């Protein structure tokens, strides 16, 4: 039971903290793991949740869901932060958990925030307790645990990925805060314009905490009218969020991204940069833009200018290392390079044809001359018999069949005459003549 002082602390807590959902029914988003009938929901409701790792962007409900577990379980619940705790604290918790389990048959959950910050020594000290079942571990992290955490811990946990909340989810959280009389602003008269609501949700970029913090600032700094009503406009919402206003609902986001991609393909640097800038101002994750640059470097430029891929990957790497705003320069350089490069879609065309044949062709043995010869006894099986080593021949090339038998004569790659690919085309055509020009397409194999 809370005393007077505890109540005062709770009332002065930030809105985002006060509005944390307390039950699964109040929880917003992540339907792929806590929706009706989903594994995680069933495990929580039956108090059968085993060691788990929750990972995803900030403000998506990781710590909140762990707190819901604490409220729903009959088990003991202990919370640590990996930044401020170490092996000594963990050993004390494990000892208490062992005693609790022996005396009362009561399991213990350990929530570790920022769990990726624990080093190998700290992580290894937890392993015995996990293996014995003394501790049910719940790790919370914004980093991919497959990369940032020791494999020994990850292998003993079920990993649940959290995704950014949708605009609708964020708007529901905002509305809940406005309506809630106990923890939110339900006892105040607040008029929130529809476009202000959209501004909060768009700028939040899937982070519920961000949106609620902005809402709280807007309410606390806006004077009421003569009736006491606080009117939150789009301009106030934008100012409270400290970002330029660009109205960006879900459909507009996809439309702008489509326009950006088509501008890259069409070679219009100015248009591509315009859409790129609008996307950034709207709060779009810049990694999405970096991924599209890498894709278009192959899809629309390809071998006409192979340096496009180098530029795109370098820009994505710069984004990860230095972040925004500095990485805008690297992304801009890659955008201009891709736009101004000669275009060729031969790579994506080749992939499409090859993938279709892989799905529809016969599943057949590899020809004997192409089989692996690296193991003892390969020669006795005939592996490699008849294989011609290209470097033993003029021009380091020799006519030889490499295709699966049922695909003999298939041709996937059709080089264009654009940029550097024109030279590849010359060499490609020369080899086609040496092959005898057999089978330009599947129709020639009939």
C-alpha cells in the first residue's frame, strides 16, 4: 500500500510513466506477439513465461510489458538496470531466488533493462541460475540481441521482437491520456485538433513515450480560455515536439517513399532530394532511405555503374556510425550519384528469371564434372571428371556446360549498352559466339 509520499511521487511522474498500461487489455500495439491467442499472451496469462528477451526501438512497450508480467504473476519480481548493476547485485538476487524457491516454491522473474550493456563476465554469472531454473530472465534492449549479447544467454531465451507503434496505436495512447481522469488529463478541458493529433503521432515515429511527452508539454504550457479549455492546435503540437510540421499519415508516407524511389529510377536528383528531405522532416527512420538506396543501386543502376552500390553501402555505413544530422551529407551524395549514373535493370531482370526457374525447374543431381572434389574419396566417386579448368586456356575461359541439365540453354543476364556495362556486353557477346549462340531463351530449349 502506498503512503502519502509515494502518492506524491507518482502524481509528479511524467505523463508517459503515469500512463503505462497495467494489464494486457490496456497494452497498445505488438499484436503479433500479445494479440488474442498469441504465445506471449498465453504465457503471461497462465504465469508460464520462461526466460525471454524483448528487443525493439524505444517507446514500443518493452518495459511496460515486463511490468505487466510483474503485476500478473504470482512469482517474485526483481528489476535491475545493466548500466548501474553488476555481478555483486546479481549474486544476491540469485541467492534470494534460490531460498524463495526452496522454501515457498515461488519462482523469481528478473527484469534487466538495457541488457545488451552487460559484458561477457556479467552475462556468464547469470547462466547457472538460468540453467537450473532459479531465475526467469526478462531482458529488455534496443539492440539486436543476436549481435549485442552473448550467444549463451540468447540461446537460453525466447526472443520477442517489438516494432514501432503504428500512428493509430500512438493516437490511441494520446486519446487515453486525454480521457483518463486518474493518471492523465481527464479532469481538464482539452480540445485537441485532429491535425494536431496526427502531428503528434507522425513526429513520434512509432515511439509512444515521445508522443506523450510532447502532449504533456503542450498541455502544461498552453493557457486555457475563459472557460478553462486548453486548445491544442497543429502549430502547438509541432512546437511541443520540436520538429517542423509535415502532415504525414500512413498513406502519405508510402506515397512520398514511392515518389522518392521513382525519382531515383528516373534520374532526377533534385526531385529525389526534395522527397528525401520531406521524409526526414516527417520523422521517417533514415535507415529506410538507406536500404532503398542500396536496393536501387542494383535494381536501377547495376553494372552500368558498379560504384553506385559502393556509394549506397558507404552512406548506410556512415548513417550507422555518425547518425543524423551529419549522415544527411553521405545520404545526399549517394542519392545524387545513383540519380546521375547510367541506368540498367539487367540485374533485377536476371534475378527474376533465375528465381522463376529455381521454383519451377526439376530438382536434379549436380552434373558429375561440377561436383565437389575437396573430400577424400571424391575421385573414386567420379567427382570432377571431365571438368575443364578455365585458367589453363587462352583468355582464362573455355567452352563448358555449367547449367543444370534441365536448364541447358537458359539465359538470364542480358547486359545493356549503358555505361560500364557496355564493355561487359562486348565480352558477353564474344563468349556467346564461342558457345555457338545456343539457347537465347527457354524457347530455344524445346
